[in-house]
């Protein structure tokens, strides 16, 4: 599906403009919002659309509005958006290895030639001192003369990827002293000198299931089509990496999962059609290894076959056989709490304590202190340390301290928002507001008093649209980054009849007992 539909348009572009010879763009929905600009508070990560999380002891790394780091288990945070060397670039992947933090960066812009948004890679950043200082590495690219790669007894033709457009790094892995990266247009590459030089990794083309340097081979190394190779290979488009015990390497691509036990020289490919018990779909967006059970987990999406499914997959025998779980759920990444597996998805954070035989969702996520609830079912990643579980969602970072059985305990929701400076101030975020992405939060204060509160929405002509709450007693609230107690309520962008409103400017009115009403403006865009 991806290959057939997108190849027609982008291949015609390549014939017209040589600079875009690296091919069709990805449709990786997760990354569409990785550069959202939200208000920063130093007691929360910046940005509420949290895409990725890594938990190592008391160190928490997240991607939302750029890279966020906490070294005290989430009490305080440092955000690097707008700071050198990150600037305003989006962060596409993060990794941690023996005290070194890695992040890949990129930028999205509208290209007049192809009349579409294009992502361009801006390289890698790494820090050996927990973010106090950073080293920058340019996005790996080829020269025009890099058109032949020696692979064992073979001299294989290769499409040189000479530009950064459509060339972003989706995952970072570490094998012994090597750094590995998975990119879309640039394929899979590795470096043994901390990113100063890079070597392209040869993966099987779409029509081969195995390659070794002793084989006689005649294919073109081409994640995407170009002048040298007229056809691209989905299996050379890199998306995910998992390294097990410094001996076994797995690469997830748009064409399956590739396994190597000799340092990434020889490869065996697993896809939806070449095994008796295969993976559910060929587009493998995330890979993760559960050490406690020796299980490799893979999130697969539908690539081009009509029988492929969105699902998660697992193997305990090195990929010889696969078990498939949560079919028809769009799943993302994984987290592990002991022997429990947490699979994040568009439909919630699924958790299993019996290797996937059954799955449990949280009944509700309500912040213990503020009493506000998480207004989404979309989760992108998970991590754990002891009895604490961290969830990355599209509406905020979530911490869960488990005190009982599965999903029994206390929740804390981290939302990036500025502090109220007075009891007579209010604001709404994110603003502009995209209704189908997440609800908008309306923040205000009652001055700590218990009073009836009514919130109504009006259109630009002050015509009534919706009542959010009516005569609901509010009081107390919570403090976030300041001294004013605040309350939060939510609007999903629908009118009184349950239909999404049209694009435009809307107003809200907050009536708080006998106090003067508060007003605010909301810009709705689709």
C-alpha cells in the first residue's frame, strides 16, 4: 500500500529534481507533532504531547517540546528547546548508553517543489555530563561518488543519499563500541568513532530473506529510488533498532525485521509472508527487548499487503516464530515493569502480566492532588523504575506509583502550562486548538474558595455553542509554578449537539459565584 501509492507521485518528482532522489516521504503520524510549541514551566516537561520516554533509575528523558531531562525522578526538569545546539529543531529519537545521552534532531518545512511538507534531518547531539554540555554531529549523508559498496565478494550499486530532505533518524542503538542509526531515506548506518564517520549497512532487498558476504549478489542498495536504482526497497528503510546482550542485532524496517548475530554483517529477514508463524505487518515501527523473559517485542503496522495488520508481536526464539497480540490496534512503543509488559497505543496503555495472554487497561487516570483527569486514550511510550510507571501521552506525561495490584495506586499528571499570576486570570492551552488531536484545557482560579462554577463557549458572534460545566462546586485547586491555586476544565471542540465546531475564533466565559466573570479566546483549527 505505502510503496504502490506513494511511489507514483514521488518517483515523478525525482525525475524532475535530482535533489529529492531519496524518495517517498514517510507517513509517520507520531512525528507530525514533535515540534509543537507550548508554554514552559520548570516543574514539568515542556510540551504536553509526549512522544518518547526513557527511564534509567532517577533519570527520566522525554520528547515533547524538544528534549526534557529530569535527574531527580521527575521533581524538576530541564528543557533544551531553544538552547544550543538544539535551537528550535524537533527531536525525533532519544537514547541512553552508559551515561551518555543521545538525541536525533530534524525540522519540518513546506517545500514549494513537491508542494508538501518535508522533514529534513539536522543530525545528532550527545552529552556525557547529563546535558551540561553537548556535542553536535551533522546529519550523515553521502557524496555523489558513493555509488558502490563493497559487501564481501560483491561490489553492489548504491543510491547516494546526498541531501537531508526525508532523511531523519528514527532510532538509535548501541552494539559494543558502535552507534547505530535507523533512517528513512538514508537507510541504516553505523559509526565506531562517536559519529565522526558513518558506514552504510547492507540489508536484504525486498525479494531476499537472507544475505551473507560470501553469497554472490546483484542488487542495488536503495531505500528509495534514484538515478542509479529505479526501484526502492521497503526493507532498507530503517525505523527501529534493538540490541541484545551486545551479540544480537534486530533492525525494524518498512519491510520486516532483520536479525544479525555477527555484528551486522549477515542478515536474516522475517516478514509477514516468509514464515509459518509470522509478524502481523511488515512496517516495524518499534522494537524493544524484555530482559526478564528474554522476549523481543515488535510493533507492526500495515505496509502494503491486504492481509497485514496493525498489532504487536513477540518472539522468544530469536524470530523463528512469532506470537501476535492486540490485532487492529495501532500500537507504538513498550515499557517493562519486572515481568509485566506495557504496550502503548491509540486505545490506551495495555498491560499484561502473563506474556500477552490477557491485557488490562487503567480504569481511569486522575491526578491525586489536582483531581484532574487525563483527557486522552493515546499513549506513545512507557517506562518503569521499581513500583513507578511513566506513561507518555498526547495530553501530558503521567507518573503512576503502584501501591496495590495491577493499575492500583496514585497518579500524577505533568502538564506544561504557565502559572496563574492572579485569581482573576485565566487562559486556555494548547491554543490554537486542534479538536481531534486532544482537548483544550481551560485554566482559572476560584481564589481557593468553594464556589459554583459555570463555563460556556461562544462563537465569534457571541452565539451560544456549548456549556462545559454548570454550577459545579470548585475550590482548593492546585499550585503549578506559582502561588495561585488553579482549577482546570476541558473542551473537546464539540458543540451542544456533539458535533465538532468549524474553524474560527471562539470565546469562553467562566462564572465563579459572585466574582466577576472571566473571559478568554480560543482559536480552533483542523
